[in-house]
């Protein structure tokens, strides 16, 4: 696991859990989140994400769809059913974004889809929609 923290502005920064088996993707996304005032925790598998979600809460989960141990769809289904985290915002974080994929992804329990490569403006808009910049700390 790799934790990153944002600059402390007095209020607790919102925290995203990034789940991706590609270390470069995790690092780049974590860096972009820091630029917009979020902090992140990064893990490389769905099973590690489930373990971590049993221990603490997050404002957002960015979940890659194609991973070695457990794909993102199965991870999301287990987050919703086994952990009962119905209100956690789970975003599919994928290079595959066809309309058929979108329908299947939303049916698996995801709230939204973010297409790789991720651009800072898209991530900023997503994070602002989930937790507006003037929202109180955690």
C-alpha cells in the first residue's frame, strides 16, 4: 500500500482509494488528486481494496476494471453486497469505454466511469461533483 497526503489546509482533505494493478497509473492518478486538494491511498488489487475498506472509509474509490487477482466488476459487486457500502462513490477507471461496457459497469454497482488516460480537468470535475470544494471536512 502506498499512501499520499495533500497539503494540510486546516480541514481534512477528502481521500480517494485508487485500485489499479499498474503502479504508474496509481502514481499518476495520486499525483493529480494531490493537485486538486485530495489525498489518496493506493493498492494494487481488488482483494487488498476489500481488506482496506473493512478498516476505514473513503470519499471516493477509483477502481480499475482489468486486474490480475479480481477484476473491478467483481470487486465492486463485493463492496456493495459483502461490505454493504452502498453510499461509497465507486468509479470505474478504465481504458475500455464502449456503450455496452458502460451499461454493464453501471449494472455491476459502479456510480460512474472515467476513461483512461485520465485528464486533470476530468478528474477535477468528477471530484467536485462527488465532494464540492466547500464541503466540510470528514
